[in-house]
């Protein structure tokens, strides 16, 4: 029997067992569906194999090469990127009714209702500078919120693709979209997490990019997240800060009550999503893919445990010579091969898990392999927006905290 969903396969006594072919799953009864998946996988493989991944990833994932990448590029205005977008621009201003359309056009995802409600709340707090309405608690609205800046349309970027890196921190997978950053050395930031780009976010999470890849769910919406964060800041504030923070906190609670916005930390929607998680991954937020319990189609465990994979990646990262790196790389290639077999048998979640784990490792020499796994998974799961985000991010992945791409 296979292990229970959400738990990793225990390490087997036989050291060679981790490289055995995964148990072949019961195939879908609809032969057309199976053939279509097989054909799709074959096409994806051919495309991936034709690419020179090492060359594509030669731009290292740090800020050292940022200037060399940017200097020769002729920058374009945001306004020019909206020519093929069905919106109305009057006097260099974006109409409120068009904000959602522009965000979808530029960032490839839609924002939920609480995103717009928070901006309205911030305008009530600071009409002249709403994106800094939470400055008393060292927070700033960023990312898609920059659409509201008066200078946004005339701002320049390297290209449209670069916007997919706008305030995207080092460990932010495509499923995570930053909307608020904290002015801290830890790189604390908050963002929406969604399992499918065509669906609404399932919660707001946080990550401390300067520390690790862990993504922690906070609350179902941004108001609940701020309620928790400001409450924590209030406890640690000195007497001079407490008054301002307490007033801000009360205004937030009053607005949420008026608009009937829940401030609960763990809602029924979050608990329902938790039941769908097939595996945790290195970032701990977990992934969700279509999974049939009867046929066990959709996901199977990786050929290695989390600890075994971490050990392999550490060996690859710390290898001093190509010879030292060759053995752990060979073992990783076998894990990738077995994950690809899982995809062949409709367990698409296995490739997604491995892609996330390799991405979260931050090991530069396996980022091309991470993109390969993510490409396979997102194509098969029909999540093309996430693939575009992953490609843009891994093309120029930065560890610093100033991740604004607007000029």
C-alpha cells in the first residue's frame, strides 16, 4: 500500500529501494484521456530536451549580474504595455474600474475583493499616500498595488516579463504573490497564495526571505493578516508607539466589521484546502493538485524522503570539483527520471513537488532542473500563468530586498 497522503514515504531499509520504479498506478478508464496525456507529455519532453537549460540558466540567481543584464536593454513604459489591453486611460490616470483588468494583463492573476477593500481603507487613513498607510507598523503596500501610483503609467520597465518579478522575493514560488512588505532585515513580506492561477487565493501567507524558504499561512484575507500582525506589534510597542498603533488597529477592526470581513486566523475555507494538500514540500505551505482517492491518480511520493533530497542538494552545493558533484547529481537525475515516470502515469503532483523542492533549495546549479520539473507540471496541470512566472523569476532571481522593477 502507498503511504497516507500528506506524509512522505518512510526511508526503506534497502538503500537501493529509493531508486526502484514507482508502482504503476491504475490507468484512467477513458483511453482517449490517457492517450492525450501521453501525447502531451511527449510533446513537453521534446520541447524541454531541445532547450539548452544550462545556457538559459547561465545568468546566476543573484544580484551580481543584474547591471550587466539591464544596461543594454531599452526600457519601455507601462502605458506602452497596455496598448493591447482593453482599458480606458484619461489624463494619464487609470480608471478604478480598469484596475483589475490591468493587474490581470500585467501580473497574469486576478486580485480578490479584499485587495481592493484594503486600498479603500488605506485611502481613508492616508489620502495622499495610501500605500504607506501602515508606516507606523513598518509596512508598505507593494507589487500589484503599485498600479494605484500616479506615476505608474509613465514608469519604465525592462520589458513586460520583468513585471512578473516585481517584488517577487527569492523564495516566492509562482503560487505566491507579494502585496505587502515589512521594512525589516528579515525580508518579511506577505502575499496571496493560490493553488491555481484561475482561482481566488486560498489564504494570505508570509515569508522571511533572508532566513529561509518557509511560507506560513496567516489568515484567509489581508485584513485578518494585518489584524494579527498589528496585534503583535502592539504588544511589543513602547508607550509612545502604542497610541498610534492602537488607533490604527481599531480602525482596521471597525472597517472589517462594517464590511463584514472575517478576521479569523483559520477559517473553514482554509481547513477545507488543508484536506486537499497532497504533500508539504520544503516551503511547508503544501501543494494541491487534482487527486482521485479511488484510483490514486494525481500524486505519488518522490523516490526519496525530504531528508534524503536535502542531503543530495547539500552535496551538490558544497561539491568542490566536478568529480565530487557528479555522484549526487547522478542520484538526483534518477529522482527526476522517476518523477517523470509518475507524470507519464498521470501523477502530475510528483513533478510539481520536486520542482518546488528544487526551487526552494536555492541551489543555483539545479535551478534549470527545477524549471524543467515545473514546466512539465504546470503544462500538464494547465497552469500556464505559473509557468510564465517561474520562467521570468528564474531568469533573474535576486536575494536582495529591493525588488522593485519600476524606474
